[in-house]
């Protein structure tokens, strides 16, 4: 059993029936991305994040985003130290490996924008001075569905920084019974062991970078993204950043499936998670009740799937097992 399987097994001690979500979040961390978890309160979004941080031994900070949170509360600020007679940087909670932005859509756009540089470049600028964040670094944000009391829409520039958006959903009848049984004995989070270190994650990220991508896969990804830009039901299509995010995610998924090459099925596994929060439907589509997932499904049908001959690449030593 490898490190990633050990991590998943540990997280499953505290998170019941969400194996696919655990795998995708872990893949996003390996792809150096950020995750947006959207759902109603109480379905386990925060619990999943806490479990991951413990299993991965990551320096973890959590911040509850409310309307009165200021940018400096997130990134840190400059204070005057009377003892040294000088100004010094007071680190904000963002200086960690795994930052949980709880209910991010309850805070002001000004505070949300403080995360843009952090998520894109892995650094923060305070009073003109730039500070590098520790590595690995991932933002895992939760938000309640728009329309809930006190919520507001995240700006497009913020949404585009999230590599994937996942929805937890209600547990099944059997899973909820199991949750009750575990909670009635002890806190499952207390049973999670640390089975991986930050340096291990960095090494795994480097291995994911080496996953082979055939030219046909590159072409397939770009054709899908381009199709979103001239679709009759889509007002705003996916950006080039989306293409990059999709590429990184499929490489991580392939690696977690014990392959050092990408196949078209890898794209189908994550395409909805990567695209759904980035596309904006036309007004007519919204009026007709069109669902974004159905539009993505139609695009996948229209774009021809490439035929990848793995055995040819193996024979030419392109792939090494």
C-alpha cells in the first residue's frame, strides 16, 4: 500500500461514503491546485478538510469568513515593535500549508480579492513587501449555496482560481447510520494518524509533473475548452487557465490510478468538476432551466474522443513501468 492509499484510508475514518471526493481533493493537492466545496451546512465539508490536514501532517489554519473580516486579517499586517524600534510583519493565517476558508462567500469582495495573489502565485504582498508562502500550499474553501442568508456570489476572477468545485451532497441512508455509530463513541478525527509529511507531498507533486501526456490528449483538452467559447447556450466560456487546470488534474488522477500516462477517461472523470463553476450560461438558457452539467455532457459528445494506443508508446519506450 503506497502513501496515497494510506492517506485515503486514514481520512475515511472520519469521512463516510465520500471516497471519490477524498480522491479528487488529494489529486488537486498533488496538482498544486485549490478546491471549492459548495453545499449546505452540516454535510461534512469542514470535517473532510480537518481529516486531510491530520493525515498529511500539514500546517493547518482555519478562518471563518464573515462580513467584518478584513484583508489584513487573512494575509497579515505590519506592526510597530517598540522593543526593536522597527516595523515587522505579523503573519496572517494564510501562512500555512492548508488554509480552510470557511464560508468564503459570506465575506466582502475586498477580502475575497486578498486571496487572488495567494492562490495564483503562492505569495502575498503586504505594504509593498512580498512574502512567500510555505510549500505545499492549498486553499480549501467552503461556501453555502448562493441565496442562503448572508451570502453573495464570488467574482469570476476568484472562481477561476479554484481548480475544481465539488459538491458533497447528502449521505445515503446506510452512510448516515454509520456516521451516527461513529459519533456516538468518540470523535473519529482523534483516531486519524499522520501517514505523510509535507516533503513527501512535494516529492509526489514532482512525480505527477512527469506523467506522460500524448499530443492527442493535448488536442482533446483544447478542443473541449474551445467548444465552450462558441456554444450557443454559453455566454462566457472557459479561459486558458481552465485548460491548464484540467491538464494538471488529469495528470494527478492518472498518477493516483497507478499510471504514468493520461487516457481520455481521466478527462471524463474530472471535466465536470473543473468546468462547472467557470462557465456562465446565456440568459435564455437560464430561463429554460438548462443545467450546466448537461451542457458539458453535450460538448463531450460533440468533441471526438482520441484513440490512444498505449502499447505503441510502451514499445517505443515512451512509457516506463
